[in-house]
């Protein structure tokens, strides 16, 4: 009794406390500042009851608002019970600016409760987040209210950087674009793009992934690298780089809250089981000012063709001894660092004693090889002239010229018998060119054999024998088809098979009967006649032989339009046979002959009429 | 099954052994034509091209023809300076031995020496694959090909009767082959029609007129060796169409049917 009283008292106190709770309706944002593409939550919380339907949230231009679900909470603190329901909405900023969301209204027990509008400031992500060069360490991503420092609250941002901001024409510049991500899934990441006026761009290198610590926070970083080549002097701006991708955000589902406040929704273990939302976003970096300088006039070599970098040159000559007209291969290999695309064929000093051809060029990794074919015109050619190659080194900001040679060669006269010109078009592939030969043109000589003679103007298709030859196989096919069909029917249809066999069997039976008649052996005669007729009719109408009687056959033939005379003959033959088989008196010769004739007529009739 | 085997054997015997002579009038007497041909060759080798042509013509007058005969005749005409008749006989030789390499070479060479080329009209028969196909076989070869495929269809139909479980695939194959026979028949028809109407200009230069009378206005020129198609005949005149589609009237003596 006492226990009941205590429980009643507690219940009363709770009820009173509950009743005493004031109802109110509040709106709040997960954070008041956000960047474009970074979603956040809007919470509409009603305190004092959990029986509140989802309030309407009017759409706001520049934001996408999506209802997530309700979350209820009940707390008992110092005997006081507080109950609330929170309706959650996901807000995705689509553009920058300041947005007012709300006010919001909720209905409870006939009364309307109002929550004031909330203000969200959305900034362009790069203006606040991106940095060039080695990025200053950002603050660790936080989930609380945003702070003014860069990166605060940003869990994804894009940076762009170049290895130098002052370059010479043709000098390569390495552009590095990085995507920093902290705890957000990304998918469908596209290659970044950016304006690069004044530069030509090479293909992107294979993207790299690594982890990087920025201001104490660990980020997953996706790195894109690309070589740019300065092509025109002047001041330019690279970027901003933009990158499109899809952000994968965990859904926050509408499970009920725990009794004691701490929500399990934040727990990764549970969250990971409730799917994801995917939002397309576009990240943008800052711009990078960059200057392209012209080549200095001072000290520019005359053979300078625009090569920029730090190079070396190796030259070889093969073979060192040749006949006039034989080719000599001059191999010039340029190696080093820099823009190999700007490297042109080294200059060969006077080549009057040699005939030259367009050099073959191959590029392998960090080297460029030129193979120049030289053909000595006279045996006075004693050496391959000097080869020179000039380039501009942007590190030292000076021109440099590499000179190699001259290279001695021994040229000898060609024996008279070998007056051909030998030319090498490709390394290792030799071709012989003989003095131009005069090729005659005429018709080919006549044929010696007359070949297969045939009548003029006669063709195969005009021959009737040919068409007969075509017709015969077709005729065979038709005959075969009909025969095959018939055989198939005989095989499948027993009645049809019996029908076909009936006349032959009847003829055999009648022949046997006739032989008995010839011997005046009447009992077996009548027996044979009866069996023959019975078998014939059984086969003819597909009936069991034992069931064939005069009456059965009459019942079958009369409706089919059989002649009365035949029916009478049939009955007579059956009765005469019955009499001869079972009675003591057997009808004699004349009657037997007459019976046989009647049976023949019956069978002939049935074969002709085909009833 | 045994019956089917016997039937197939009979059919194969009949089709393989079916007498299908080119002329249908028995084997020609080969001695005279061969001697005439050999005499023509002797004259040719002595550069007596006129006499060689006469000997070759004698073979034709006997009622026989052959690819080498036309080929040699064309050569003799070419050497005698009659380009039009040379090309004419090369065309005739192509109808009998279209894949002969010497013939193709000589024909091309003769064509390159001809004057006055025109850009041919486009049409289904100028479509390269079809043109190559029809030009690579004689009419008799195409007829044999159709006949062979027809026999194949008959065999497939036998199989379809004997194996009803496979009849759908077999009949589909037979239909495809039948479509090919139809296509081949159209090619044969075109080739035969071409033989009736195709002609070559044998006059060194012939004016095609707007009408079949001498006072008609000149329309275009036919050069020696130029191909034409005969559309109509009237008295001493042929109404011809040039490869570029121009139609005019020329004297019969200026062109000769292939």
C-alpha cells in the first residue's frame, strides 16, 4: 500500500511538472555560416510535446531544403520531464549570399506557435578557403558554429599552385591542383579545368592520392599535376581552377532518440547503415598571377632557336669511312632538363660537300635524337662540319652554346661497277637506287593456245539440258517429301496403316479360299472367307477383328451411304459362313463359288467407293 | 532413312553428271579453228597484223569463239593502229576470261591510249563492289554459281524434311541462299543485257547528233574506243548513250556491238 502511494505521488509530481512545462517552438541551424555546396542541418524543435506534425518550410532561392525526418527526446532532470520533437531538414547552399529561412509555424492543441526566421550566410568556397602555394594550415574542421578563419568548418576545398611565377618563353611550369577532403566521400571526380592564357598545356599526369596534415588536421588529398609551357610574353592569370565532383553525405535517419539525451544518430556504426545522399558540387581555387618574360637580347647566339632548359649534346658519326654516294649518319642526342619540345635540330655548319636529307627525329623520355643523313658528293670531303646547339638556361638566365666536331671522315671514290646511289632512309633500312631506267610500255604478247572453244553467243542459261538438270533434283525432293509424309503417317497412325494393308491381305485371303474351293474342301473355305472378310472390314474401318459382325458393319456402312445390295450381300455372306462354320450342313460347290464372288464384289465395291 | 540415302545418291549423280555443255550442240571440231588460230599467230609474229586478223576472223566465221582468240585479235588490231577495234575485242575477251592478268593489263594499257574521257554517271552498277563482282565472272560462271547454290538449297530442304527438329535453322539458311540466288540472277540479267546493248566506238572520231539524219545538230563527240550503250536502232543509225549520260544518234558504222 505504501509502495503504491509512493508511485502515485511520483506520478502526480511528474504529471504536474509536465503540465507546468511551457510550450515553445524554436528554429536553429547547424551553423550560421556555410560555403556553397556544403550542406548543413536546420532544426525545428517544439518543446512541450512530441505530437507535432512536420512544419512547412517555404522554399528559398539559392538553397535546396530537404526534409530528413523527426527526432524526439524526453529528459527527466531533477524530477522534471521535458519532452520535445525536432524536425530536421538538410539545407544545401547553391549560391553565396545571406538567406533568411522562415519564420516557421507549428499547430498544437488549436494554438499556433511561431519560430523566428534563421539567417544563413553562404560564401563562395574558394574566396574563403583556397590558398595558393603551400597552404597555410587550416583549423581543424569543427562541427560547431563557424569561425572567421580560413578553412574553419570546411571539410573540402581546392587549391592551385605553380612551381614558379616568373618564367621565360618556352619554359615549363608545373601546375599542381589539390583537392583536400576531410571525412566526406567524393565520387565522379572530374579533371580540373582552368584558363591558362599565354600557356600551352600538356596532358595531366596520373592523379596521386595521399594524406596531408594541415594545421593539425589530417586531410585526404587528391593531387593533379600538369605541365604548362609559356608561349607568349606578358602578365597573365592562371585559374581559377574548377573541379566538378559529387559529394556523398550520410543520411541522418529518423530513429527515436535515446531516453537520456545522447543520440545514436551521430554514431558511425548506426549511421553507416542508412544510406547516403549524393550532391553535385563544383570546387574553385583562387587565381594565380604569373609573368612570362621574353628572352634576353644580350648574348643571344645566332643559332638560338628557342630551346629552354639545361641541356647537353652528344654527337656521333657512323661510318667514318665511306665511298662517294654512300650515306654517313650523323647522330645528335640532346639530353637534359627543360622543354624538349622547344629543342630543334642542331645547326650543321657548311654542308656543300655533302648532300643532306631531312633528319629523322625521335623522342625517348628525357632525350631527343636527330639522325641526319649526309652523302658525300666528292672525295674531297674530309670531315663532317661542326655541329652547334644553343639554348637558354632560365636558372642561370644565360644562353649556352654546345659545339661538337668537326668529325673526320674518309671518302673514297667508288669503283665504276658500283655506280649506284645508296641511300638510308631509316636507320637500319637500306634501299638501293639505280640510275633511272627507261621502262617501255606496250601490250603483252599474244597467247599461243586458243583455249576452250565454244559456240559464239551461246550461254549456259540457254541450254534446256541445264534447266532439266535443275528440275530433276526438285522433282526428287517433291517425291521424297510426299513419300516421307506417307511413311510418317503409317508409322504414327495404326488405323491408316491397317487401311492401307487391307486390300492386299484380302487378296491373299481370297486366293487361299479359292484354293480350298478348287479342292472342294468347304469347311476351311468358309472359315477362310469369313476370316478374310472379317479382317478386311476390321482393317478397313480400324475395328478389332473380333468385333466385326454383319450387324456392326451394317450399322457403320448404312449411314455412310453404302448400297443396299452390298449390305444384303454382306449379311448373306456372313450368315452363310456362320452356317457353314457352326451348323452341320455345309453349303456345296455352287453356293461356295457364289459366296466367293460376293466377297470379291463387296471388297471391290468398298475399295472403289472409299466409304 | 535408307530411301533418303538412295534418293540423295541419285540426285547427286544426276546433278554432278548432268550434261551442261556450253553450246549444247556437241563438241566442236577443234582442228580447223586451232590451225586458223596458229596461222594468225604466225602472221602476228611476222608483224602481218592484217593477215593475222583475217585468220582470227575465220575462226569466228566458223562459229567459234574463245578468250585467247579475242585477246590475240585485239592485240593485232592494236598493233595495226585500230584502237577502237582493239578495245572492242578486249571487251569481248573479258566476257570470256575476265580474270586473265594479261588481258587486264593490255585492256588498261589500251584504255590509257584512248582519247576523250568522260566522267561516268553514278548508278547502282557503278558501285565498286558490285562492279568488281560482276566484272570478275563470266555469265556462265555466275549461272553455275547460282546452280550450285540451288543444289545446296535442295540438300538443305532434304535435311529439313529428315530432321524436323533442325528445320527452322536449315530453312533460314535456305532462305538466305535463295536471296543470294536472286541477287546473282539480277547480276546475270544485267550482264546479258549489257552484252546486247554495249558497244564500242570504232571510228577515230564520231559526232553524235540530235537526230538520226545527217543535217541534225552535232551534240557531242565519241572518240575511238569509247564505250556507249545502244538504246535504239533506226535505219543506219544507233541512238546511243555515253557513259556520262549524254544521248545522241551516231551512224551504225561508227560503233560496233560487243
